[in-house]
């Protein structure tokens, strides 16, 4: 039996980052992954392929719909789906290869196969090279998540698909119905709408991306509708009727039946923690009421020496959150002062415009009865945004009315995902809205809208009334 200081199960952004940090800290580490490649959901079928498709489809929209406004003639613009998919696959291959190279350089032993605990200190890994037993002083469960299936509409990879299929369609579906107006539904819905699909988003709640403030969601919904996406909120899906090769999604709103014809139905109603076949009972690892691995404030499970991180535990299912969990656990195992500020996990939807948030939004702060001042600045008054056709959207900063400390921010606009980082940093250091407003921002940049929103908290924005 091979013995290690640490065995990490799952090589997603949580697991591989944990393994690398532990190796940096001098541990002998094995990283077990059942996929042939490292990088987990994020690199193989999630964050990265979806962003590659979003980027390619953005270029298509520019060439097809906007280039002429800049005096650029393109002739007829068409999309070659096979070529677009090849580029996306090449991006994934490059990145997963990079992770393998890093594992090698850090002397992390990669074991390919499916792991299951045989006791609290031993693991069996079944892989292409047969079965292997591993023992370790510490284990980290980083097995991630899987798409939630609707019980009356199981995934079949053809009519009813998950994101795994929707990042790899071989042609543009004439009509794509997306169940779920969250990050996956809106990102992949945008990709296929740009490529020519008639996309309808069917959302159960009264608004899409429900965690965002109402004014952000109103602006966002309008922008997506302008791009041709249909948005049906407050709509409950009830079933699917097959009509030859086509399907009809059945739903109801306010008790009235609705029908949405579709070539494909993408179900994107969330993801569930993945713990199947892991033998957690043999290791004494308890689950919580939502089948997530139960952990304490240091990500320790109920079994001594077994830790859990990323999508398989409570908290936002985001790659950067999984990475921070991984670093902290490696440091705690090494006896160091690991730390994750789970209150400051930024979230982004990478559509056009992007939406990004951190901390408390205005609506949530008010619902909690907090006394806040809100500064808002529109990109329509930002020089760089006007120069680059990015005037849709705004920055909102929410600050404590008494102390001026920033409690959160929401941004809708081009590059919102990059812009939010600055606010996260200010918040990490306990910054106030005045700190943000007095920090020099280069001109002309979109980031000046962040500064102005900071100033707007005290009604001192320079370029707005
Ligand atoms: P995962 O990445 O799911 O990795 C878990 C790994 O464990 C997998 O590789 C799996 O094969 C392996 N595994 C499971 N069981 C076993 C076993 N028994 N033995 C061996 N190996 C096992 N997040 C963002 O922050 N930004 C984004 O832009 C973003 N876009 C996304 C787009 C899509 C389409 C999807 C589906 C997700 C996206 N996410 C995004 C979410 C992100 O992918 C996850 O939050 C992240 O991958 C979680 O990391 P993890 O390490 O916890 O798990
Ligand atoms: P999500 O939780 O972001 O959104 C799911 C949406 O589906 C919600 O709006 C919910 O109200 C709706 N919904 C749930 N049940 C429904 C039903 N029966 N009918 C209609 N609507 C229903 O989940 P997702 O979009 O599937 O993404 C899964 C996970 O992956 C999330 O945790 C997300 O954060 C992560 N992810 C992140 C990114 C990103 O960071 N850009 C991108 C993709 C995925």
C-alpha cells in the first residue's frame, strides 16, 4: 500500500490547488482523479469551455452586427460550429495539460481512477491500471458536483440535456429552451442565441439571477431581451411532450398552461454535491440535510483527518471559492494559519453585459433592516464606455450609513467581472466608500465608474448630477 501525508480525491480547482499548496508546504501528496485529465468540472466542462464559447460568439456578434458601425466591412458573416468547438477544445486541452505539468513539477503523484474509502485511513482506487490501495495521514474530499436532474425530465443527452452537452452541440438548435435563469442558463443561452438559436429562458422565480438587486435584474433582463432571448419568469415546468424529433416543454404560470416548443431543452436548475460511491460511510464521514459533506469552520468532516472542500460542501459552488478552501485546508493540515473569508466571495455571470456582485446588495441590506447609503454610477457617463460601445449598465456600492464601510457592490456592464475585484480588495481591508472614491483610477478606464460609485455614496460623484 502506498502511504502519503495527504491524499486528495478529485482534481478540480479545489482538489488540485489543495494538492499543490500541500506539496509546496513539504507534504508527500497523491491526487486521485477519475477523469483522464485534471482540472475537474471547471476546466473540462464548466468555467473554461463556457468562457471560450462566450468569447467566440461575442466575436461573431461584433463581426455580424456591429463591425459596420465602425466602418469595417466584413461581407456575409457565418459561424462554423465545428471550428468553434475545436478552438474551445484546444483551450481546454492547453489548460488541463498545464495543470498536469504543474503536478509533475511539484512532485504530486497523480493516480487515475475512481476512489472509495475502505476505512477511515485507507482508500481503494479503481482505474485503467487496475486497483490500488492508498493510505494517508490526511484525506481531502474534493469530488465536486453534478447537474440537478428534474425527476420527470431525465437527461438523455439528446432532447433533455445538461451543460455537459450544451457546451458541445454539433449544430445550432433552431429552438433551445433553457430551464433555469441562473449562471449556466444565461451564459449558455447567450452562446446559442448569438449563434442563431431562438432561446427561451424558463425561470421558476419572479426574476432571473435572483440574488441580484431588482434594478440590476431589470437592466440585465432588458439587455438579454434586446439580444433576442425570451425570458419567462414565474413559470413552473410541469413536463415534456415528445413530438417526433421535437419536444414541447410544458409549464404553467398563474395556473395557466404554457407550451414551449424546443429542439433541445437545457436543464440548468443548479448542481448537487457529488458523493456517490465514495464509501463515506466506511470512513465515518457524515452528510448534512442537503447531502453535502458536513464540515466545521475549518472544513473538517466528522471523521478525524478527513477534510472536505469546494462544491461538495455548503457555500457558493464557484471555482475560486473551491480554490481558497483548498489552500486553507493544506495550510491547516500543515499547522499554519489558513484563512478563507466566505463573506467576500465574488460572483459573476459572464454574459454581455456581465453582472458581478460581492457582499450585500442594496435589496438584501435593506431587507436586513440595515441603514445604508448607496452610490450608483452609470456607464453612460464614462468616457471609456462611450468610446467602446459599453454604455449599458452601472456600478452600485452599498456602504454602512454610520461608518461608510463598504458592505457590498453590484456591477452590470462590460468587464464587470474584472471591475468587482477592486471592491473585494477594498472590502478585505475594511475600506470605506470614501477610500474607494479617493483612490486614483487611470483615465480613461471603465474602473472610473467604480470610483465614481464610491463618491456617489456621499453624493460627491463628479461626472453625475
Ligand atoms: P469539481 O471541479 O467538480 O472537481 C471534482 C473532481 O472530482 C471531478 O474532476 C471528478 O471527476 C472528480 N471525482 C469525483 N468523484 C471522484 C472519485 N470517487 N474518485 C476520483 N475522482 C472523483 N465557477 C466559477 O467560479 N466561474 C465560472 O465561470 C463557472 N462556470 C461554470 C460553467 C459551467 C457550465 C459549470 C457546470 C460550472 C461552472 N462553474 C463556474 C462552477 C465550477 O465549475 C465549480 O464550482 C468548480 O469546478 C468546483 O470545484 P471542485 O474542485 O469543488 O469540484
Ligand atoms: P443556479 O443556482 O445559478 O441557477 C439555477 C436557476 O434555476 C435559479 O434561478 C433557480 O431559481 C432556477 N430553477 C430551479 N428550479 C427550477 C425549475 N424547476 N424550473 C425553473 N427554474 C428553476 O444554477 P446553475 O445555473 O445550474 O449553475 C450551477 C452552479 O454552477 C451554480 O452554483 C453556479 O454558481 C455555478 N456556475 C457559475 C458560473 C459563473 O460563476 N459564471 C457559471 C456557471 C455555473
